[in-house]
């Protein structure tokens, strides 16, 4: 999908979430996000520090996955909490965070 439209941010976000948490394939999720980040860096000159911009959202997901691989669940959860506050966050990420909360006994978003 992203080969057809490299700026289709939702495909990166949804795909990375599904790969990293649902399918337990975090390395493939990282590769997908790297592809998007590289494309954004090379072909967009308007990258800002706005967390709502595609480039930064891809990096946010990358951070969450890296923290997961390092077994740093506190930092991973924090990154996911930031991600779910973004207006275009895929529902799969919200469900992943809800499942994490359920497993740790939390009842609400922090």
C-alpha cells in the first residue's frame, strides 16, 4: 500500500501497530516505520516539530516499539498514551493500550 502512496500515513501507523503488538513481529514494524520516516525525510521539506505531523508520529510509534523490544513497558506505555491523543490515531492502537491497561490492572487512561 505504501509503495502506491508513500504519504498514506494511516497505513504505516496501523500496519506497525498490528505487526508489533498483534502479530509479535516488531522488527517488521520497525522496517515499515523506517520506510515511512526515510520517505518523509527525503521528500518533504516542511517537517516541523509539530507532533501531529506525519514524520513525528512515525517516530513516536518507532519509540514505542523500541521500548517494547527493550522490555521498558513504562516508557512504551507513555509513548502509546501520547499516540492515542493524536486525532488520526488508528483504533488498533487504542485497543492495544486498553489491553495493556487491562493486563496491568489500570482502569483508565493516564
